[in-house]
């Protein structure tokens, strides 16, 4: 019994001596943390490279989050740009082929009765432009003259008037008159002279530019029942003048037109 008690007392003293003599060991172990924590840290470090390998992609391949247009579309886009540039170039070439026209000289006169009395004595100088119709006078250029002149007036009501120039080669030197309904007039000009759209005579006609037809005066309603309207234009070259007397806007009234067209040197 004495031996056992002595042994226990010795072990107790040794234990107390160990903790008091080496405090750093116990403290270092606590600072390092549990082994499970170290193992968890090792596992996370070993897992990260694996995740990076799994998510890493070849930089040459497109990413799902950052999709880009395929390279094949680039030539198509360039083709469209080239086509657009080509169209603009063709349009510019067409415009350069057709010289710019100087504006016509226009005037008005109060001698309404005198003009009507004079034109009543001339053949085919007094005509009726029926409701919904357009009368177009085709006046070709001639070598013997340098300019075209015109005068006109109406009875009771106004009428639309405008002038165009067709650069097509002259095939006949005769002055001709064409009377048609508005829709027929547009169809005929689209086939023979290029597209002409009469539009609203209150706001002026709208025309499409082409290689042959040029607008000198847009079609506007003129108070030709109150005053005489006249004008002239120097020949810009070979071609045909189109003088339009427009009554397409009138649903009920026919218009009596007094007019003359002549050349001047």
C-alpha cells in the first residue's frame, strides 16, 4: 500500500512538472488547430486545381457566356457594304451623265383678255382639260432654235402646271399632245420616259430621278384664270420638253385652257 501511494504521488508530481516546464508545447498545439481542420484545408487546396482544370477552356473556342458572331458572317457583311457602295457609285455615275438644268424664266401678265382673244383665232390653241385628266404637251428641241416659250390662261378656275425635260434622243420634231387620266399618264411615263409621279398639285409633284428625266418646274396649281402665266427655257441639249397641264385633282369641273408653245432663237 505504501508503495502504491508513493508511486501515485510521484506520477502526479511528474505530470505537474511537465505542464509547467513546457507551456509552449500545449500553446503551439492549440494554435495549430485540430488535425481535422488541417485535413480539410489540404483537401480544399488539392481540389481547386481540379476545378480549374474542369472549367478551363481552350481560348480558341467560343465561350457560352460570351458568344460571338461566326467568322463566316464577316465576308457577307463586307459584301453588303460593297453592294451598297456599288449602288451609290452607279447612282453618282447616272447623275454625272445628266447635266444640271438651269431654272426656267417665268413671268405673269394681266393681259388676260388680249391673250384669249388672240388664241381663239389660232388652231388647236383652245382645248378642254376634263376632270381627272392630265394634258401633256411634248415639245422636242430643234436645231433652228435656242429656246422654248409658253403662255397659258384658263376660264373660271385654276389648273396645275409643271415642266419636265426628257434627255432621250429626239425621234420626231413635231409637237404632240397627249391627254390621259392620272393613272394612265403615270403608267405611260413609267414605260416610255421613266417614273413620274404627279403627287399632290397643292404641294408640288414628286419625281424619281433617273438617267433620262429631269424636273424643271414641279406641278403646282396656278391661278391662270386671274392672270396669264408664261415662261421660257434655253435648250440644255437634245431632248424633249414635257409641259403638263394637270386637272387630275378636280372631281367635277372641266377646265378651258388657252395656251401656245413656240420656239425662239
